[in-house]
C-alpha cells in the first residue's frame, strides 16, 4: 500500500513545462523520499523510475533487466520494418545478440577511425564559425548554426551520406526522439521511422553495388568467422548512429555552453586554462547531460530494489540525470565545477550497453566548445534562462534553441 507521500509523488507530470525546464528539484525529492518510484506513462502503462546513483549503477549492469521486451519475453506478433529497427538495434538487443553485434561493429568503428577525425572536426567547427562571424548581426543561434550541423556533418561524412539530406535527418530525429515519450506524436513518429527506413534501404542498396571509403561500406565488408551483419541489422545500426549519435553531441554542446554561461567564473577558468576542456566535458555530462533517462528496460524475473518489488515484465527507467546529482556519490552535486575530480558519472550508461559512440561524442564536444569560446569569448545569453525552451520528453535533455550575442 503506498503511503500518502508516494501517492502524491506518483502524480508528477513528467511532461509538464515546469518539470522539463528544471527536473532536478523533483529528482532530489524522489531520491530522498521515493527512490524507486512507480509512475504512469503517457500511454497509460505503469513503469518504475530509479533515481539514486547506487541503484542506477547496479541496475544498468543487472542481466535481469533487458532492453528488448518483445524478443526477450517472447511477446508474439509480427514487427513492422520500422519496429524491427527499434527492436534489433544495438541499444535494444541483449546477451549473445548484443555481444555479437558489438564485436562486428567494433571491427569498423575503431578508436583509430575516431582519432583520425580530429582534424576534420576542427575544420568543420571553423567553417561553421566563419559563417556565424560573417553575419551582419552579432548573434548566433547555437543549435541551428552550430551544435546541430557539426555532428550531423561529421556523421554524414563518416557514413557517406549526402549532406543535402541533413535537414531530413533532423526532422526524423526530432519526431522519433520526442515520440518515444509522447503518445500524441505516435502517427508522426511512425511516418518518420518509415521514411527513414525507406531512405536507408535505398542508400545501402546503392552502396552494395559501389563500395566506397566510408563507414557504411566498411560495415558491409565486416565479417567475423563467417558472421556478417544482416540487412535489418545494418538499418538498425545506421539508425542508431544518425539518431542517437548526433542527438547526444548536439545536446552535449548546447547544454555545455549554457552551463558555462550560467557560471561565468567557470567559463573564465576554462578560457584561462584551455587544458581543462577534458574535465569540463565530464562535468557537463554529469551536471546536465544529453541523456536524461535511459531507454526502457524490462524485468525478466521478480526483483527487489530499495525495498520495492518490481515484478516480471514491468518496465524500468534509470534517471541518469538524477543519479548524476546524488550527494552520496558527488560532493556538492548541484554545483558546476569544471575541475571536479573522480567524476564517475553515468551519462553514457554502464555495463554492456555503455554508449559505443562515447569517444566520438567527447571528441566532438571538446573541439566544438573549445573552438566556440576561443573565437567568441564574450558570448552572452540574449534572453533570460527561464525563457529558454527545452525539448519535450524525458529521454533526451536538450534545448530547442539558445540565442547568444557576441
């Protein structure tokens, strides 16, 4: 039987503007009073939200929680092509399937390949900033002019995708990510997924007939003891790289610049000591990272977490943003400190599902933020923080736009 406090807190509106603008007071209350919190999803189903660091860290590695409900729990029914991509991508598959996919992908997506991108990422950052500084108006729309195009250009060039299609990717990506937590967008989300699948079918078919020096061609060549990626697995992987990959970096850059502008002493410290960019990125990821909540997991058996029973088949979300503000793990967790040491945050997850693209996101974030502050050190917010609009949903944590003057 829930006590009165828990009943009240179960009515938290995770889609309200107030929560989306600043979820951290609610997370703090949940950590103190109801760390394993049962809540109602917009689609009418119940789920559990894990808010403390220790529980989050443990459950992210717990094999009893799986990310692919239809396959792991034997739910019957045919999956449409766009549903198959969600079900079969690297973020969703588990155990042997996940190890197999990760092994194949790592043969193409290597640390050396990422290191070799550094010079090109620096060029892209400079080209984008040249365009900004050439404008008559001393203003930059941070997301539109810089944070979005930089990673989408990088990923398009990596994959061998024409840059003329980047606007389509942005539209599909926004609808798909927002649709995960807003059932009112289900039709638009499904249409976006179908358009994306059709695009990938055409692109990969062309590349099979004409292999080039790009990541899609490398993935088509990948083989391990006779094992290769299937067509559906290729679609799913490119989907993850484009949607999840660029989303992470867009919001890492946007949230990071916003945090630095809100803490001018920290910004000044970074300008005076540019070598602090590495620890700055880690603190941005902890303080206001690009992934607010993990993708859904499902219990394959009954389990007890912090005194609460989670039953087999129930859905579990890990609140990464909450875990990263837990005072039992971090000193003064609500303070933004770019010199913070032992920053053991969970922004990229943990365990077998630790983000494969984390090194690339970190590299892009370091280059993008360093270049922006070096070129435009006097950046200022053109509006009050409270007027900045954050994107709806609790999976992705990022703003729709941040307008800055220089």
